């Protein structure tokens, strides 16, 4: 028995630690308020799959102690009530949760970034870049690709060295697409050549049937700094539930401006560039002057949705890249967040545009609007309310920072 005493002691400590975690959590658990999504008009079924992520704090605006929470049409879930495992590994995105439930074996060992996944009615694909960490740098970059055929359930996996990785300092996947039986992996690469650093947008193409890399193309290669100027290229994200043969990049030039005793970055030019994955053609989109100051809110593969705040309204302007023209704009009425400087959260799913503002407190309520993009009609309007209001007069703030569709 003596040789087992150490093992028994370790098990006892683990059990005691887990028990202490739950006891302390229960004893110290604060009774936070419940929030609800209150329908004002439309069909409540439109938000059944909606999830809002936010942070809650009590007291005035100088309070910095926040508690993260999730709000759905059914309930409020505070993060501090989660299990010890959930507290450590966090909460995956709804898309990742669904894939884990449906493709348990395939998802084993996969990362949680939705940017690494592609799914359509024929296949589910995953791409990531693995590497070894050396004494001073990361090296030996390799693509890890996995594809499952939905018709027969067969899974193919392969590992391929990143071409020209000797000059790569860092690399991560920004998007995965499938076009003409080729897996397109779009990456951001940080490179160094002849002592100079560059930021690249890159596309690697893989033949799905053979698992071999067929092409490697640099879309942009931008010096990290050019005097007092900085150039950034950003990929506009689209839905990961549909195939897109077009990519949209925002290329921004900023300059350092001396303003008295301090310096500030000021945007001087902004370009929209489309890239066709089928033809490998790159084209600069010439926007009308009326859209140059608008925010780019979403891209659905063929239409860019621009937005601009106008008082308590959000003006949405669709722009067709195929026809190179703006379509009829429509207006969404927001809540009275007069002090809210952040633009609303905007996502698109299944032909519907979801718009959510950020703040619920004693003075205002975050608004939720769902638009049918085919008709431009408002099919749902609601607001996020605190359930015990107006009974409570204590200052609080709920700040919503993300929105997802399960």
C-alpha cells in the first residue's frame, strides 16, 4: 500500500481543489440582474438564434469591475457561473459549437478560430499554420489541412511546408474558401527580406483531390513603415457558411501628424480592392464621393454594405461590385444612445441584416433590428432591457460588444 500513497494523495488534492473551487464560487456568487430582449415589433422568431456578448458593471461610469455575460432570447448567462473547465478554456463561437456537436471526431484537436473553417453542402475544410518555436524566432511553418467529405464521411489530412517560409517571421490564416476543387487559404504574413520588414496578404491554393499545393501568390506586400506614413491592408470578413469567389480588401494610408506637443495618426487615403479567386484578377473599386466617408459594415460575396450614422438613424447603402454601382439606401432607427461613439454591431446571415447598438443603462436601451435584405423591410425591432427595471434606481451599464447567430 505504501507505494500508492503518493498517487492517492495527488487524487485527494485534485478532488479537494475542485470542490473548493465550486464552494467558493457558490459562496461568493453575486446576484446579478437578468436581462431580456423585449420585442417592440415584428416576429420574435427572427432572434431565436441570436446571441449577444457583453460586459456588465454596477455604479457610475468610473467603475472598472466588469462581469462578462451572454444574452439570448431565453436567458442571461454570466461567465463567473461556469465550470472550472469552461473558466479555463473559454466559450467557443456558436459555429464552432455546432461543428463540435456534429463532427466530433473531425473537430478533435482543431483550433477555435472560425476563420480557419470552410463549409458548404459538400465538404467541411480546416486549415491552420503550425510552427516550431526556436531560441529567438518561430520557424518550420507548415500547413495542416483537413477535409471531410459529407457524402461518404471520408476525411483526408495532409501537412505541407509553407513555400518560401525562410523569410516568414509570422503567419496566420484569415479566411478559407473552395473554388473549382481548390482549397484557397488566405493568410497574413509578416516577412523580413534584406533587413526590411513587410506585411503581406497571401493566397495559397491546394488541390483537394491530391493534397498538393498548386500555387502561392502575394496579393499585397507592404513595407512596415515608410517615413511618417503607415499602410494597412485589411480583409473584409464574410459569412463562413457560404462560398465566396471574391475577396474585398481595405487598403488605408495613414500619416503621423504633429499636433502641438503630441503626435496623431490621420487617415489620408482609403482604397477598396477586389480580388477574384477564380480568375486571380485584382481590381480597385472606384467609389462615388458619397460613400468615401462611410463605414464598410459587411460583404456578402457580391454586395458591400456601407453604413453611416445620421443622428439616431443608421443609413445603409448596398454597393454591387458586379455592376459597380450603389443601390437604394435604407434607414434603420436606433436607440437614443446619444453618448455612444461606437458604430453599431452589424452582421449578415441568411439574407438578413442584424444591427445592434451597445448600451443599456437607466437612460437608454440597446436596440436590435433585423432587416430582410431582399425587400429592405424591417422584420423585427426590439431592445435589451433589465428585467427588474424600473424598480432599480442604482446606476449600472451593460455594454454589448459582440453578436452571433447560433
